[in-house]
């Protein structure tokens, strides 16, 4: 899709709302395979990566299917807000561009995880097929529209940190939503 008809200097809605669509397709893979993969692979991961803190393994073992789905829903709200803010700003929003960058970088993390375990990890199929290509395409559209903010190494680190923080927050929300009533 080319630039929007209303304003030729504004990327079209596929660039901004496409983030939510690409995220939903990617996270469908994670919902379908994530919790089961974790349950089946934590013992192997513990052996292969003994230097990882015990708290990491306990946190992974604690996530059940219901909590995982709720966390994905919470993250969907975060991504949806970023996409909507991006659409309202014509792609100029720092929140939207940061979410886009974080999304693309998190796709690279999925690929690194698959390389580290020498096999499939949840998210590693859709990362090279959807996450990374969409991010590069959307950034290209933003660049051509003249609204892409310069990206520095510090921005990449910030994007990954924000994505990790959003994931932690989504799981914290999900844990509260799915906790047994007291």
C-alpha cells in the first residue's frame, strides 16, 4: 500500500495498524506452541544453560496455558495502543516507532534463541517470515515518508528493554487475572 490518499506525506494505515496484524499472526504461533514447548524443554534448557539463574527456570515452569494466553492478550492491548497512536500521528509517534523497532528486534531474539537451542523455539517460524520483513517494510515506508526517526544503537537497546519490560508487565497482569480467587 502506498502513502495514504488524504496526505501523501503520511504512511498508510497498513504501516501502522499492520504492526498489530503482524504481531497477532506472530503471537498466534507463540500461543499455539509456547506453553507446551516450555514444559517439554525446560529440563533440556537447564542442562544446556546451567549458568542461567534458577529464578528464570522457576518463572518459566510457573507459566500455564491460561496465564500465557492472558499475557498475550495484555501484550495485544499494548501493541494495539502503539498502532493506534502511530495511525493518529501518521507514523511519527515515538511510541509507535519504538514498538515497531522493539517488535523487529524481538524477532531477531527469537532467531537467536532457535540458534542457541539448535532447533525450533516458539516464534522462530514467524519471525523470519512476518516479524522481520514487516518491520523492515514498515521502516522503509516511514523513511520514504520522511517521518522515520534516526535509529542509534542506544535506540535498539532501549527498544529491546521496552519489549522485555512490556513482556514482564503483560505476564504480571496475566498472573493477577488468572490467579485463583482468595
